[in-house]
C-alpha cells in the first residue's frame, strides 16, 4: 500500500511543532488587549488581502458516504481563507489523516466558478465579505445551494494581525501565509478538486509496463532536510582516522598474516567477485529510498546490489512531507570511492547534493559497496558497471512509480551523468543505451554529460607510464585487483604479487587491508603511499604529493613490451569507449587540461572518435585540475546549467 505523504516545508520549525504536536494555540498570537486599535473599515480590505491559515491536531471521524454509513478518521484540521481587496473571498476546511492524506476537503481556495454579483459583475469567489469598524468580518455564501458546507453567513474577527473564528465548539486563530504556504495549500485544494492524486495510472506508462519481472527490496525509505544531506556527506569525508591504530587492530583481527606468496589471505581484496521550465518549486528536502536489486557480477553470475533513488519534497515535521511532480529522470554514476560510507545508499555520496526538485535521481552503489562491500570493486570495468547501472535504473524507476504519490511530468526526459570514474561509467551507460536503441527510445534518453572520465583506460594508464609519477597512487592496486577479478582468462597465469615491486610488497598487506576494509577514504590511502615513499629531496617529483610508478610496479610491468604489460593493457582495452560503437545521442564532455589524475587526452580521444556527436568544454585554466573540474561540473548539474 502506497504511503500517503504530506509536507508543510515553508512553515517555520516552531510553527510546525505547534501544529502537529497538537498544541492548541494560535500560530501567530492574537492579542486580547482591550485597548488595541481597531482597523478602519475602509482599510481592512487591503490589510487582510491574501491567504490566512491555521492548522492543529484534532482527532475525529467524518462520514464519507452516508448511503453506506462509511466514515474515515482524521488527525489534523486546517482552516484557510483567501481574501481579495474587492470584497470577494474563498474558504477551505481540510481534514487530513496521520500521513497527511486528504480525508475530506470543504471548499476551495482557488475556486474557478464564474458567477455574477447582484449588479451583474462577473466574479469567481464563492463568498463576499464586509467589515465593521471594530474588525468584524461578515462572510456571505453566494452559492448556498451548491456550497452548503458553510452557513449563509458567519463572522470572523480581525484584531492586531490575527483573524479569529469559531466552527462549532472549535475556536481557531489564523496567521497570514507566505508564498510557500500558499503554494502548499493551493496544491491541497487542487488535489481535493481532482478527487485526490495517487501514484498515477501505470497503465499509461509504457516504461513501467516493461518492468513486471524487475524485483527490488527496500532497505530504507526516509525523507530529510537539505542540511541533513550535507551533514551526512560531510560526516563521510571528515572522519578522523588514527590510521596506524586501526591498521594494527585489523592486523590483529586477521586470521593469520598475509601470505605474500599466494595472496590468498587477502580477504575481500582478493575475492573474485538544469533549471527546467516544467518545475515550479524549490524543495526543502528529499525523499530517499535505498534498495537492493538483481544484476550480474564479473563472471556473469547473479548478484544482489544496492542503490538509491531520490526526489525532491517539501518537508514538514518528523516523517511528514509533500511530494511534487518531478520533470526528468537522471541516472548518476558516482566517482571513485574507497570508504563504504561514501556509497550513495550509505548517505555519504557528494553526488546526492546535486539533486534538485526537477529530477528523480538514481545513484547505484556499484559492486564492492553497499550490500556488497566485501567484494572487489570492478574499477574501470566499464561494461560491467554499465550493466549494473542499467539494472539499478529499472528497479529505481519501478520504485519511484510504486511509491511516489506523483508521476513524472508528461514531457519527461532521461539523462545520464557522472564525473571521474563516474564519467567513464556514464559514457559506458551511454554506449549501452545507443547499442540498445529500442530501450533508449522507450526511456526517452536525451544525452550524457560526463566529466573527466577514463573513457579509454589503456590511454589513461599509458599516460601514467609516460609521466612516471602518480598523484593518485591508489588507482594502481584498485585497477589491478579489478582486472584480475574480471579477466582470469588473460591474467590468471599470474598472482597479483607478480605485478608489484619488491619494496611495495613489504607494505602491500597494509594497503590491502585499508582497501578491503572499505573504512578509509582514498585520500587516506594515498597519504599512506606518500608516507611509505616520501622521496624527500629528490628531483622530478613532489614529495608528499607524488610517488614514482616504479615504487608500486614490478619493472617488467613498466616495460610495454613485456608479457605482463601487454596482458594488462589487453584488459584495459576491453573498456575502451572510443571504439566498437556509433553514438546516436549527443555526448557532452567536461574536462580540464591540467588533470593529472585522468588525462585530458581521454576526452580528446572521445571527441576525435565521435566528432559529430561529442562536444568538449573546459573550465578556466585556474580550475582545470581534476578535483576542481569535477567540482565545477557538479555545480553545473546542481544549478541546472547543463
């Protein structure tokens, strides 16, 4: 059963607390001072013009169908008045259940009924009002036959910034609403007039009809304020580790010391395994559903992976929020991570910060993170990651349709994005879509937007070999472990240790523990490399910021003519995204020329391979290193400038 949702995001926290915790008090207190100055009659129309409202907990039941003697329970009551300066007014009384769903609505704030005043002037308000000098506002029902939810006349009173009224035994006191609240209550009013809007008619959704066999299990369904999302990401990247102490604990917990000859005790590390004109609201929070879904691993065997799907909402208090119709669907491949807390389903992925109210965002964890954190992550195995992401897309969209109260905009489109490793995976997803054109057309695929990605891994590592130094040394063991896990037919004749230098092998156990534990950021692992290989006082290298390639690799691996080197590059070539396909949809690339993590040559290669489909933009030179490029790309996505 779909959960009914509601939000009141624009209501300030104190207001929310009082409304939903049942505090029977006015939201903006009406003064009872007998000396208060009454507003003159001729000024009152301009003073009260606009929307006034209040809401509070009040449990009760209301008859829905008298013929069947059926009733429903409600727990929240909202009163709202819309006053116009010319003496017209609309009124709404809203009864909500504990989930914020409409139980019954009396009236409408924005009634479109056209009628004539007594003097023949057309109007659209159901009620007229007039005032007296002491602030009494007399409401008159212009259509008592069709709008019989109110008496012919009743009175409310304006005094010192507050309007007070009585409904039976209930006394209520209103405050003037701001623009956001007016939007919220207007949506309720429209929803009530339309008879309520559920999750939409899936019979009309051609995409949804193809997902009958797609299975998923929900891990967590929650909503949170924007600042909570930011704090989760900050928490993931700012954990202060005592690296040596934690490594010592890991060593002690290991069943026995790492066997450098076979590497079989390396535990998990060796285990094979744009602002859219269609949108009209700014979310105050987001709804996140973390889920598992079915896909395949490196060997084509079934595997259960995890992912996150999220969309914008307007937050209330506790679990209450209201959903709006998103415009578009976006599949985002995340960048390189090494700490499981950075995985999207764990809440620490910075890509979650790019979510805006105009999109449904799907963020796969990849193999090796989330529910598969004990597996080797298939780093730069583009084909596999693309397949895993497409499977996440299917399950994520099905969850959105099953669980969200709103459907996508009728003119929705589908986009694929990613930066760094995610940029490579995004282009791999693009390749999959353009080689499955019926799928791409059904899902309304428009284009990919990829930043600083290793689109040609062989070229990427060739550049490392040419520059002879590494700014991001963890890339080498990550890539080797992934290639050995994925291509045993090519690399299976060697052990992982055969690719490493004798010096590195002395420290490999610690690096492997840091990688396999999924508890350390890549910056922490890189720092460990810089400590192992300080290179203080040496030329041709930045001490504490770079190491030599030969610090990690066996000399014969660095010889491009050696058997091991050729085999390794044969594996890299299997993920070359510049060959073997013809793009149908546009490819938009973003890359800085001073990128030493992922060479700019990668984007040049894509542009050269697909000149009619690929475009390439660069940040200003001062922002053209890898990190700044990815940050500016992320900002462009966040603010809809893509």
